[in-house]
């Protein structure tokens, strides 16, 4: 795997909106937070644009992203939000310059499209993280934003948190892949569909009906994406809905049932996804994963000048 160059104060962060539109005030706040941390910020021309539900037409959003890919001074491409739309532009992008000189791409949800693509096609790490849409205030951006700032500067990531009744104990050391569950299902069989065999898989999702969550887990299972895992990390499964006739299982129980036949370690409620605490994960990075009474995730250090 290739680790892009970490950022130092004075480096430039490019903010783009490759999917849904976003309120300009949010971008203004994100800019202030990063400038206060010592970075320069460059905005895509259509970062605060609007075209139906998108931040611009497909060509406009793709042009913004392409400009950030090609600008050598931009060390991190931070997506302002997810929603829907990244899949409409991914094949319009030329990653030639990115392949020669990789840089960080950060975001979550719909941004799983980009993470999966650069991992699968080029072996480049990416950062599953909070986005400007979730930033709260300039003077107190919160732990998730601070952890993102630490991560892009190469500070070591090591998480420890409490157990969950459905966890399955065990240890694993493997590369972390994944992201938003519905996006991962939509990528099956396409360019950028990440290989999960021998990897630790991370999943999260929001606003799904329980039966659709169950269908997605069965889809991954029937596609062979679950049987060869080294481990499974489950983030937030938030805002799930049910029908008048109840499904009968919670979101966590649906996931646990889907992987019950396997013996790799599984943990639930990792603080990442569509929730207040959305701690960064380095996708494509080797992870030491231990599920015992407490859970430990320790990313191996890659220090590139």
C-alpha cells in the first residue's frame, strides 16, 4: 500500500463537493478551522454550488475534483459532504497524476466510492473521516475534527473502547477496507470493488430499513465478501427504521447473524459513521485488531517524508 505524504503547517487542503450541495456557511467554518490549525485552504469552484440536489452538474463537480487531483500544492482533498453523486463522476476523472503523486482523500458515506477506487486501482490509502457538513463550531470543533487534523499530520492512531454483547473475541492483523455498506453493495462487480479476502472490513450506514440492511448483508455474503475476512469492524448503524410488521432483529443482530458461521473477530459500535463521534480510520492501512473485554484498534505507522 502507498501512504500519501502527511501534511505540515502551511500545506494546502482542497475542499470539494462531489455529491450533494452544502450550505456556504459550513464551508466558511471549515475553512476557518483549518486555517486556525495552520493550513491553507483552497475551495473548488463549485464547492458551494447548486444544481438540483447536487453541488453542480456532473461535469462541474468532476472538474473541481480533477483540479484538486492535478494541483501538486494540494496535499489533501477533503470532501464537504456525501449524499449521492460521486458515482456519477468517478469515471470522468483522470487519476494519472494522482497515481504518480498520491495525495490524501478524506470523507465518508458517499465518499466510499473514491476510497474504494483508489485502494483497488492504485493501492493508495485514504482517510474515512468527519466532513465539513458535520463540523460544529470554530472555537470547539470537537474530537472527531481534531483527530482528523492529527491524522493528516501523521500522528499515530490507537483506539480503545468498551465491548458490546454481540462482539466476537479474537485478534487479527490485516489491511482495513470498507466504508458505507450501501455504497459497498453498489460497487459489487464494478471498477473499484474492493477485495475483502484476508482484510479487516469496516461497515457503517444510516437511515436504512432493517429489511434492506438484512438484504445488503446477504448480498455481501452471497458475493463472497464476508467469508474470507480477517475481521469485521461495525461502526454506526444509525437511524434505522422498521415496518408495522416488525423485522424481529436489531441492526446489530442482523449483522451478527450474517457472520455467525465464521470465526474471525467482530466488534460493534466503533465510533465512526453517521453519528456525533466519527473518528478517522485509515483505509488501506494495516491494522492490529483485538477484541477482548475491551476493543483495541492500532494502526501500524507509515512515515513518509
